[in-house]
C-alpha cells in the first residue's frame, strides 16, 4: 500500500516529481533495461547530478541520506509504464522500414 500521494514514501514521490518526471529513458540510453537495472541507472544518474552540483559537507550528506530512502524500483516501474506505448511504436516503425 502506498503512503504518500500514491508512492511508497515522500522521498520517492519528491525525487520522481522533481528529478525524474519527464525524463525519457530513450534519451538517457536506458532503453531495453529491465525494471531493476533501470532503477539502478536512475539512482546512479541522480547521485551523479547531486554530487556534480553540491559541495562536500553536511548538506550533501543529508541529500545522500534522503536519496537512500527512495524506492528506485518503483520509479523505474512508473517510467516503464509511461514510455511503454512509445517503445511499442518505435518497434513497429523499425519493423516497417
């Protein structure tokens, strides 16, 4: 059962809303990954963004702790659902070519 706006928790909802929403897996080179691997790719991407934009210190430590509460599998599953139709269309177009 979901605990926060239909998501596992606040961290998962917030990261999906502010970092991942609208991110196209095809543009990121994540096409064809299963849900677990996609979740890990999203997690690595989010951590890279965080570490690129932040300086070492207490705030970065808190941000890392916040990201450790995210359900990356849930975000990946949601992303796969959002782009499933587009991927089917791409496969149909390549079959027609």
